[in-house]
């Protein structure tokens, strides 16, 4: 796909949260020329997350994402640089699927949160249509502090059962007014409309590069220990 052709196309992406019952999902329209890191930020907005943990994309062949330092101070290579990887590299044809892992476990490099992404349609750019744009969606994005969908849904069960001995603890974790069915598409699109503002807010998990260098580990983007991982190697 040439650059000139790409600039005139949008992608319609279906994002689902596997294991959620009833399903949590979003449909996003975005320029196909964005990077995977751009998509990462859009997914954070769609799910009402706040960039608190490392992320990684997985297309079945390669991993894409930032390097990070885990809770034990160990450097973990994130894969290929997603700020330099176009979305078209992992999804060039309708039907393509790939995964977004969030809140990575530094040992397994699997995300406690997993979003499955499918390219549903490739569309000509519509004049006057602002992208990125959330087209539709259902149910609230689970709070990111939970350790995945099973942990969240177990807490939600206790939250909705006032007779449960864990009801009060669930209220503290979710908030007394939490509504798992709530999805405000207007608010999501308001945040997407100021996407650049969100881009410039720091990722909350990042360490100061000087701290990493002092500890003998590379700053952001470093490859000193392991190099770039790929499933093709």
C-alpha cells in the first residue's frame, strides 16, 4: 500500500475485551497512517485507562512496545519500537487481527489486560470527518488497577450482590456509584478530539532515564541486555 494511497484511507477497527460477560467492546475509525503507539493512546482513551502500566502489541510474529523496568528493577525489552511502526505493518487487509497487552507481567510478558483488535473495513476518507472517532461501543471499561478480566468480574459480582460478605470491599474498589453498563460515547469522542493533549501527558509507569543509567540499565529505547525480540528469530 503506497503512502499516497494510505493517506486517503481510514481503518474501522473492532476492539473487544475477551472474557467479558456481557461483552465490552468498541468500534474505532482512525487514519491507517497512524503508528501503533498512536493506537495505544487511543485504546487507553476508549477504555478510560490512564497509561499507568507498560503495553505491548502482538501480531503473532513480532512484539511492539516500549522497554520497561519491572518492580524488581530488572530491564525488560518491549520489542520493536511502536512509535516507529505504522498500523499498516500489523493490519494491511480487512480481517487482520492482532492483540494489545496492557499491564505486562515482566516474567511472562503477557498482559493482565488483553484487547483483541480486528480490522473490519478499509474506508475512503470522508470529507469533514474528524478522526480518530469512536463509532460505537458497549459497557464501561474495567478499572485498570484490577489484575485482569476475571479479577474484575469477580469483584463486580460481589458489588452487585448486597448480601455478599465482600460487597463493601467491592464498593471500595469500584466506587459506590460505579455503573458497569455506562459508556459515554460523547465523552470518549471529546477526549479523542484532544488526542494530542493526552499524547503529551507522561506515561505514569516510566522511570527517570537518569535513574536507570545510574543503576546500569538503559533508558527508554535501550537494547543493552537482550536486543529486539521477535518470533521469527
